[in-house]
C-alpha cells in the first residue's frame, strides 16, 4: 500500500521531535512491502524529512491540500505535483482520513515518551493489509 503520513502533530511535535516509534514503524512497514510518503499542509518538507533521518524510508514528500482533499490530490496527481494517489493516510485530522481511508491519530504536540500511537497505527495497517478491514480504521477498503 501507498501510505501517506502527515507531518505536523502526526509524526512530529510542535518542538520538531519525532513521535515515539516513527522510525521503527516506518522500517516495519517498508519490510512488509508498503511505500511511505510524507505530506504536509505547510508545504514540501523534504529538508526536515532528511534532518529527521527518515529520507531513506520515504518514497516521496509532498504538499498536502488543506481543503477538498481527495479532489485536490486527484488534480495534483494529474498535474504531476504528487507522484501517486494514497491508498490510505495517517493524520491527526479525521477529515483527511475520512476522505481517503486510513488511521486518525491523537495529535502529538509535545514530547511524550509514553505515546504509543505509532504502535496502534502499525497494528491497524497490518490488519487492513491482511484482512481488508480493521478496528480503528476509517475504511474497510484502502484507497477507495
């Protein structure tokens, strides 16, 4: 699956720190055969992805639309601004997840070593990939 992760408050805190488990989950998802993409409503954040050490695990970095999500992404794909359509998304905005299917996470504002959201994200994605549905996902059919 092509999995698009939001940047701010999904995998990175307001302080610019990675949420616990991001690197490990990205590695496991890649080992499972998934492609990881990063997008942000703040624009293309390739420099930050590189700085955070995520670049080797990420297949693309894009600007996330802020309104009319699915329609805007379809247009961006047609125009070559986004390389592929997401099969599912992981985001702290449930509205984005509702448009594409995927996993809504609790916002990650400040460093919290006890945060386990990424472990939950991995479990949900694994179950979706294996069974086509999973508790905690917004859709039983990724990419539709």
